[in-house]
C-alpha cells in the first residue's frame, strides 16, 4: 500500500491498514455468529459505501442468512452531508425478520436514522447496525450501533468503500484527508 495518495485535488494519508481492518472484521463476524446462532438474520447492505465491508463480513458469517440491498445517498461530491437522504429499495419484505444493516460509516447518523425509521415501518423482529467506522464527535442523532469496527475522530476518510467524489472506493486500506 502507499502511504500517501492523491484523489482529484486532495491529498490523503494512510490511516487504517488493510490487515488491521481485516482482523477487526473477523472479530465482528465472530460476535455476529455468536449473537445470531439461533436466528436466520437478513443482512441489509447499504450501497455503495458498505460494499467492501459487507463482502468481507459475509465471507466470515457461519449462520444461515439472507442478503438484501438498499441504496442511501446523503453526500454529493462534497465532504459534508447534504442534509437530505434518498433511499432506494430493491426489496421491502422485512416483516418479522432479524435485520442487520451493514453500513460504511456513521457520521451525523442522519442516514442511519432515516433508514431505521423506514425499515421499522415494515415491522421487523429486530434491527441492529454494523458499521466499519463511527465518528462519535459528529453524531447528531440517537442511533445505537451494536457492531462498530473503529471509532474515529471527526475526520474525512476514503477507501474500503468510502469515496471522495465517487473515487477511492476500491482501496483496501482507509486513508484520511491531509490537513
Ligand atoms: P451521515 O448521514 O452524516 O451519518 O453520513 C453517512 C454517509 O455519509 C455515509 O454513509 C457515507 O456515505 C458518507 N460519509 C460520511 N463520512 C464520510 C467520510 O469520512 N468519507 C466518505 N464518506 C462519508
Ligand atoms: Mg454510505
């Protein structure tokens, strides 16, 4: 991996290495396998940011499960939340299911709050959230994230699914904006 990368006009510095991410994902999967050993969870992947985390997590899941997709968009090409969240469903049958939402990052929590309110209307049996990153200092809502990869400061990051103006999602490591 490179220690420093450039995406469009911005420089980013290596922040969380692939090996560290993978080890943490293994731990989260073990926790989920244990918590859901008598259940059949439905993993709801939030596109596009959660793609890489979801793939790595799902490869380590040992319980019978289903996978569904939803897209949520709150960011334009900027580095701040646009304030409105657009959801697009591919599947809406969540009734009585044990849902585990897989998300990339919880920043203000607005996206997750909107998503939880929406999914709750379908009367699932339970809902939990797995996020590879949370930013506790940026949160503005009261969402509970059960499975957290890493808590980070209020920083802008790319890689491992996260983008800057749609670039950088393919990077296996996480990089932070150079200030
Ligand atoms: P929230 O609604 O403010 O919690 O923002 C959540 C969404 O904003 C995430 O799902 C990401 O798509 C995007 N986002 C938040 N922080 C970052 C970041 O540091 N880098 C890239 N995207 C981010
Ligand atoms: Mg996202």
